[in-house]
């Protein structure tokens, strides 16, 4: 009799264990299912929150209007590179003094000058003095694309294009002058135009004119 009761009790315990296990399993499955559903909903919400600028442009998404776009544009950081000007403004400024083969090369000169650590105003001032390109460019500039009055071992240097001439001139200023501490017309003159008593003053005058335009 005791043996029979023991077996019955054992079966009852086993039955209860199975029931408890089943309930726990179903709860976990339900939790995981709900969690997965919530994750999907969150991802869907995130996808909806993504802003497609093309939709804004075509009026398909009205979450951001013209006023907001204007506000964002106004707050974009202004990058000033020289005397309170952006690189684009500097290029426009230089163009006001450039004519002939140097016309509209202000942006190119601005970017190249700053890249090699040469003062853009001084660079353009020397170009104007050596080429006359504030009025009518010399043949040295129009034929040789030599914008700095540079000489080589066999005479005046010649370049393949005006851009190559500008590069050669600015690289020369950077390597042989600026990197040696000669950064102004007054310090450059002894090497660039030895014997001249007026060169530095003329370059400085050109620089002042460029700045005033």
C-alpha cells in the first residue's frame, strides 16, 4: 500500500513539474514574441523618422520647411581662411585685380597660395608687378606663362600653361623665401630683386590696392 501511494505521489509530482514547466515555457515564448514585435515596431518608427532630403525637395515630406532649412544653413560654421574671408570670398577679391591671362584665376591662386603658406596678397602683388596683368599682360606672361619674372639657367623660364606658371611661381616663393623666413616684400627684396630700391615699395603698394578693392 505504501509502495502504491509512493508511486502515486511520484506521478503527481511529475505531473505538477510538467505543468509548471509548460506554463513557464509559454510565458517565455509570449515574452519573446512580444519583445520581437516591439523591436520591429521600434525599427519601423526609426525608418519613418529618417529624413530623405529628396522627399523634402519634392514636397513629399513636410517635416522640415524652408524656414528651418534657412536656419540650418545660417548656422553652418563659416570657415575663414585669410583676413576674415572664406576661400571663395578671397578668390573673388583677388579676381578684382587680375586681367589678361590671369583673369578669373583668383580662386586658383588663393587655394594654391594658402596650400604652400604664401601670403595671397603678396603673391598677386608680385605677379601684377612682374606681368602687368592689372592692365595688359607682358609677353613673358602670355607666351611663357611666367608670372613671376623667374629666370632659369638658360634664360626666362617657360611653362606649359598659366596654371603651371602659377604653381612654379608659388612653389618658388614657398621653398626659397617663406620657408627661410622671408615672408614680406621688405624681407624678400634683397634676394628677389637685388639692387632695387623701389621694388618692395611697389609690391606693398599693390598689396594695399588689392586689399582696398
